């Protein structure tokens, strides 16, 4: 899928919210200039800034028919219902968009192009989670890689691994280090135009699927940033995380962490950060020495003052660069990455 500029309409019907429209929010954060309008009847008349706190004056309208006046060329389904199924109430609006020749991007587990009413529009639909054909097990291609690889991981699921990777990419670019971002979830793939939704891949092929995606861009930039998924310490999602660790065989790791979260969504206590860091490094140690080079805080429920205090406390205990990369960027994680992997840049 091309990374050419688009004119997006974000479809978040009755779900535009910091937690309820994760895909729409990601597009809005990292492809802001391409978003023309948002569809959500419950927030119609407001702007993205009014509802989410970012996105500026991008308007919100009640129906796709109103959005057409903004001349979008691509509709992104920005919400993911529980189970990832298509909400059949969306179909009439999606057909209006498709009849107007607008492409539709969907990251649902149920593939939009397989819905009977939408099959005639198959050529306009991109089901992002559809696994690529001819998947293979990993072949150990990391031994001959030209680019360095960084994988983002989390102390738990849903702590900002994608945001960490994309923000790090911006910080490194400002220092003169170019990189390629490889998405591993629907939002990351839509933002970057490349990647594989590993949660839709048969377990034997997760390692090979991300290895293949890295192979496609190896050598195009000094650094490849791989979006993490799940958490190695999460009993429900650890499998996909381990697949990404051993499929990408990273040269370094950046950890995303929410300091206020004490238990996961199973109610299981989260391990301390030293344990999390040592575990990730130990999982790679049989193959190559890989270190965690920084910790990014996901601090949505903290004040900025509380976030900065958490950074200080974690640094005292762990000794690694810690920052709130989105709310209070200091670029110290990017500096450590450059110093460790590309010392010539800071020379």
C-alpha cells in the first residue's frame, strides 16, 4: 500500500474518544495534514481538538454524505468493536463512500471485502489485517542484515508501543538518523503503508512474517523501527510478543511503560521494571546481546508534574534514559540510541 498523500475521512461513528477510536486517533496524530473530516454523529459540530485535545480544527460531521463535500479519497474505519466484527449499521454509509469512488481501509478481524453487500466494491477495499500469502517460518536472516533494528516492547499491553516507535522516529530524524517504520498492527500499517498485522497470522509464521517485512526494507535506511505488540508478561498476548522478539532479532529495545498501572486487564500484578528489562534481554541473549536503551512513559492519567516525577524516580532505580516522549520530549532516548548504534552521528 502506497504512502502517497491521501485525503482522509475518519469514520468513528458514535465512538470518537481517546480510547474508543484508537485507529482514527493514530491517523490523526501521525498523518494530521491528510485528515479532512471525521464522521461521528454524537460529536457533530465540534472539532478534533474539542474532543481529543489534538487535531486542531478538523471538523466532525454526522454522516458520510456530509463528509463528501470535503472531497476525501480514502475512508478509514477508525474504530474496532469488541471481536473486530463489522457493524452492519455502517454498511449504508460505507456504500455511499464506495459509490463515490472513495477507497476504504479497514483493520477489523472480519474482512470488509468478504461482506456480501460490499463484495462488488472489493477493488476499493484494503483489509489491513488480511495476512499476506506464502508465509514462511523465520530463516535467521538477521545475521546478514544491513540495517540496525529496534523493537518497541511494553511492560503491559496497550501502553503506547506504536506511539513510542513513531515518536522516536521523529526525534532521530531531527538528529540526522533516518529510519523506516514497520507496522505490526492495523493502525501502524495504515500510518506507514507497510507491515503485517501479526495478530492475524498463524502462530508458527509470526516470526517469519515480521522477518519478511524487515527483509523488504533492509538497507533502505540505517535503522528499522518495528512496532511491538502485546507484552511478554501478559498471559493472553505473550505469544505474539515473543514472535516479534525472535522474528525481528533487534539490535536494541525501547520499553513503553505506564507508571500508574499496577495490574494488567486480567487483574494480575505487573512485575517491576528491572524484571521486565532483564526478561527481554535474556530472551535475546542466546542469539545476540541486545540491551534496552530507554523507557518511554505513557502518562495519560498523570499530570505533567507527576509524569516528570515518575521519570526521575524510574531513572534513579533503573539508570536508563526515561522520558515522556509525547508530552515532554527531551530526546534523551533518541540520543542514547544514536550514541549506541550510530556514534558517528553525535561525533
